[in-house]
């Protein structure tokens, strides 16, 4: 049985979460590498941080898990932090680059 929500719902929630040092959401920033939803509604998220020494390395993944777990029908969420491939500004959306003055 498929999960009662779509990947787009998870992405909408991810777009409400911001890196406190950068005024752009973590999805547009390119920090989310993968979102997988299991049939029972559990969400697996693979994400990175702007740097391994990021000051929110502990709080940001916890915030992502908490907010995504709150989606109606979700049975939970787990964030896996990866640094391969490393994050670069090239991973940012055009919208994020524009907002930060890179375009």
C-alpha cells in the first residue's frame, strides 16, 4: 500500500526549513540529495550541510526529522547526513542563487 502522501508534500515541508545563516530554505539551497518514502509512510532523507563544521550540524537534521514526521500519514523520518558529494554553490537552485545575489 503506498504512503498516503507524495514526495511533493515532503518537499513543501523541507522548503519551510532554513539554514539560520543563509536566508534560503534547505531544499532550494541544494542540501537535500534524496527523499524516499516507504510504503508504510516512513521518510528517508539524504542531505548534506554547507560544511562539515556547520554550527547547526546537530539541530538542523533533528528539525528536518521532526517537521517531516509531522506530515499527516507519515510514520516517521530519518535524516542521513552525507558529505559525498560535497555541497557547492552549484547545487543551489536558480531561485536561491538569485536571492543570494549570485546571479
